[in-house]
């Protein structure tokens, strides 16, 4: 059971990486909820797996971590984009107030 849950998490993390690369953040949030639910489900089984399952799980965990790093990179890029948009809006509001006296 434990290995199949790790396989599910690896699959979900790969999907999260793909949708992050596409910029589909609504789908990302949905997948993230599924992933977090899977993490919660795996905790009780993690201590019960045998050595063979543990070795298989290690490779799956490496895949999950690699996907997480790539996804994190995409998220940081998106945050930077949003910060730029917000800064631009602040500048626009300041100009409007300066030239037109609007709030």
C-alpha cells in the first residue's frame, strides 16, 4: 500500500510541475490539495513498509523532490511577475493622483 501511495504522490507532483509550467494555477491548487491529502494518507504506512518497498519509495521520493524544485522555481517566477504588475499599478495610481487628482 505504501509504495502505491508514493507512486500516486510522484504522479501528482509531476502533474503539478506540468500545470505550473503552463501557468495553470487554478489546476495547480486542485492538484496540491490532492497531493497534501495523499501525504496525510501515507504517514501511517510509512513505518510499516519493508526494505524492498523502502528502496522503491526512495526513488519515488527523489522524483517528488525534483518535481517540487521545478515547481518552486515556476512559483517564484510567477510571484515576481505579480510583484511587477502590482508595482506598475501602484505607479499608475500615483501618476493619476499627481496629474488628475484622482484616488
